[in-house]
C-alpha cells in the first residue's frame, strides 16, 4: 500500500533540525553536497531566517509530521544585476525518491518564484546524479554547462553540472520581487 502524498507547506523554524539531519545525511553519505562537515540546526535556522522572507522555502511533510524533503531558493549571486535570478535547491529523504515528492516540491517552488517576479532559476548538480538530472529535466531546466573535476569528495574528483530554467521570458524591465507568502499558489 502506497503512503499518502506528503503535504507541501512553507518551512518553519521548527523544521530546521529535521532539515539539518536530512542534508547532513547527503553531506556524510553522498557526493550530492560538496560540504565535508555536517551543519548544525542553528546554522540552518540562521540560513532560513536570512533568506525565507525573499525566497520560498518549502518542506514536504508526511501524514505523521516528518519532513520528507525540502526545496528552497536563495540568491544566485549577491551582485545587484542578478536580483531576479534565484538558485534552487532540493533534497529528499532517501525513502521519498521516485514517488513524485521531488516534482511536487519543485512545482511549488518554481511556481512561487515565477509569481514573485524572478526571471530565472539556476541549479547545480554534482555528478554523477542521474535522479537529480532527470528531475531537473522534467521541471524544464536546461543543461547550460559542466565544470570538470571541481570537487574532491569520497576519494574521487567530481564534476558539477549547471542547469537553468527561465521562469519569465518577456522583455519588459524587471519589477520588484514580491514576498513568497504573497505569491504562493497554495495560500
């Protein structure tokens, strides 16, 4: 029997310990995240506080209240001309991969970014990672380049691929970015 689809909602401060544990799993066990040392819940809370007023942070929550995944955005670059480009990030609990949770999280994240006024979403994928590549392709991202041998993790040099999805394509000058809570399609 399949478990019910998790609920997608805005991340809260009390989610950060679970988010931290989820991402620390990827730091310790995989090369999907190039950090080599685990982060603390306080570091995640500070990151969430720093960015969640301008960028959406969503979690997938199971029926029993567990965080099944996170998708969030943050600045791609601090330089002013990049203000309409966001970097998107997604992580799923190992048992949630291949169940549509990633697609549901990314759909919500990208829809919100577009409604906020962002023009482009950028994603970085450490290679090899066929699941992440497939997810980004299915979400309309295009591969725009690969840096070879830029990270050394788990005794191997790793490539990093870069992906872009245009969210808004008109040629009008950009407007102000609206807060995620104002633009959220599920609100």
